[in-house]
């Protein structure tokens, strides 16, 4: 029987079934990583994100679909983990925003909601890359719009959306070089397909299996995190506008009286400074994202209309290569007693391993969220850490590229003044924290800490979880791999030999200090062997070591 109107109760059941179906298949998505390390856990991140949304929906089931949608958006926002989870939350944030005032929706409104979600998600991503979950969502939404022109049956529209999502997923290797190199599809897109399958099953009454009957052949359905080193496909010399500049302007009445804000004029004036411009305004503030050679000019222009908040400037020429981060189960760990009165500054950092937590605390961190890549902290956990640090101005060091978006989302919903320092590795986080000066202004500290990220090289030794070929290297399951600045550069059968080869490639004439961070599988004798190797082969380089007790990474190297 056709369904021509969708109410809140039916939509709530769709959300719950979509979440359950993704949860049942999360382990499959986790297993389908092109990068041969325990990296990303896309399925886990997406499962936890949508489960948070589904729980909020279960507590707000009612006839009005707009109000159910608002609950979904809230739950997803606070539960979003990792890039995949944050992007999923943005897809449904836009979807639900388009229906917020509607008690029921038609097939055409249903299709338009998918399209609105895509628009919101693309705006949320600083540098959208095709061949990812974004592409799958976009192509599926387009097919939904086409379908509703021929039918008013919501079931048929959903069937077409799902059909095109699956087709778009298969096309992702044609769009992203790293996927094509290994012959794989995008894991975030695969997770979205599972959600859409749940939606359709609820509409049709189809019973979905609790878990897949058989695992697909790896060569047929193997997937890659959309956040896997996409910047490596950008040539530095091709970047025309080198500073990714983001800020918000909180409107002030006295400035508004002298210089009334007009969004079109504001957007046009900023467009003369660069490209990739995004301007979003409401009655209280305007948010800006622009790629420019003159970030100071952009900030000064925005200041004409009010006070600047949430400033973030990144040198894209320096950050064209992503860096592999850390992993562990997130658990907010208090490292200093909460003060009764707010202190001026607070620092929240993320790391895995009790030794690393102690190291960050010893050099000034007020809160350590124990977590990393395999189990990213949620937006809500980061917001809670911000509250507990009890400071007027808080700096967050994610220390992992997959946590940056969740940190940014936490900053947006937090009542405090929050500055995100986009550290992508533990060495970057340590370097940035050492650059912090409690006697300087927040803006000066932000600048100094971001600059410090560029002054350190990061390396890791980990192991391969499957046979593969990537970056020109033939890698077998169980091989040790040396990763420098996010790229596998050496591999071998022996841990120490691989670590020594990695250091030989990373240390150069400008290197002064090598810091060795010992993993939980490394003995003291092996650390001493590495220290001796550096001393004998690089006479002008100092070496120090710390026991980080981190899992998955036998060694983490910091070179300055």
C-alpha cells in the first residue's frame, strides 16, 4: 500500500530501525578499512552517533514529525564521534531543519529534506572531497528529487534513494585516488547505505537480519575512511589561497547602529579576499569560512560588526598531509580538582595510555579525555570536559584528525569561549601545549600553539591487520609499518629494525631532539636499544624517552 504522508511516529520507527541495522553491521564496516592498521572504526563511530540520535527520538515520539526530527538532530549532535559521525549528524541536521515546522510531510517534502541534509553536510566540511559519504548522500538525494516528480509514494522515493546510494557507493573508487589505488569503496558511504536500508525496511515492513549472514568478499566490498589522507592529493603549489580562516562575529548594538549588517554586502566584500567562502548569519551572529592570503584583513572586516569569537586560522600549505593519530576507549579523566571560581585558562587534551595522560598533565593540561581513533570521544564528552575544566577560555588539543570535527562541534554548542588547536598527533599536541603561555592573551596563545604544530615531525610504528598494497609497498598481515607524517614509508618483519629505518628517514640535518614514546608492547631493553641507535648514528641529536603505555602503536616518535 502506498504511503503518501509521513508522520512523526512512523519516522521515529524509521530512525530506530536504521540505527539498529547500522549497529548490527558496524563490525563489518569496522573490518573494511583500506588502511591496514586498526584505524578509524567507522562503523563504531557511526553506530554510536546514530544510536545517540535514536535514543533521543525514543524519548520524544509523537505525531508531529518536525518535533521528532528536532530530537534526532539534538541527539546526533551531542553523540557525534569522529568525522563519519559528525558528517552523519550534519546530514540529518539539515534534513530535520527542513521539516521542523511540519506535522506530516509528503513525498516531495521527504525528498527535499534529503537534499537539505546534503547542503548542510557539505557546508560543515571544510574541504569536501568527492568519493566519500558526502558523494553517496548527494547522488542519492538527487535521485529522490527525480523520483518525487513521478510519484507521491514515499516508499518509491525511498527505494530510489537507496538504489542510487548503493550505485554511488560503488562509484567512489572512480572519484578518490586512494580508493582507486587499492580498489575499494568508502566505509562512511557504506554505513549510510545501512541506515537507508533500515529506513526502507520500516516503510515496507521488511524484516532485516540482525547481522549479515555472510561477510562479503574483501575484494567486492572493502572500504576506506573518507578522512584517509585526502590532503595528500593536493599539490602545495596548486593552493592559491593558503590560509583557511574561520571565525564568528557576535553582533554588537553600538556597531550595528553605525554599520548595519547586510548579509549580501558582507558576503560580497569577503569574496574579494579569497575563495571557498561560506557565510551563515542569524539575528545574533554571523559565521564565516574563507580561504584567503589575508586572514588578518578578513578578521578586521568582521570586527566592524561586532566581537570576534571562535577564531581558527590554518596554514593549508603546511597541512596538506594528514597525520595518523591514536586510539583507545574514551573516558573523561579529571587531572586537577575543579576550582570553585573560574580560572582564566583551561586546557583539554585527548590521548590514550595512562603514561601519556600523566605526561600531558605534567606539562599543564587540566583535563585529559582518554581516547583516540578507534574509539573517538563524542561531542557530549568533549562538552562535559569543557564544563569541568571550569575556565573562562579553554583550549582543546584533539591530537587526532578524526576528533577535530567533534571538538569543533563541541565548541559551537559550548557556552564557554573555546579555541580549537587542530593537533593531529600526540607529538603535535605536546609541542602545542609547551608553547602555551598563561601570561599571554588567548589570541596570542592560539597563534603560538598553531605555529608549534608545524615545528614537529610525527612518526609511529604499528602493525598491519591484513595483506595489501598501498603507497607502492607490498604489505603482509603482521608486518610492522613505519608511518611518517601520515604516510607509510617503511615496513618490515622486525619491530626494532623497522623503527630504526623509520627514524633514519625522518631525522635530517635540522633535527635536534628525538622523543621516543614507548608503547605497552615495548620493553625497557628495546627502548634502550633505540636510544643507543640514535646516539651512535646521529651524534648531534639529543634523545629522550617516556613510557606512554599506549596500545596499537609500539613507538611514537617526535622529532624537532
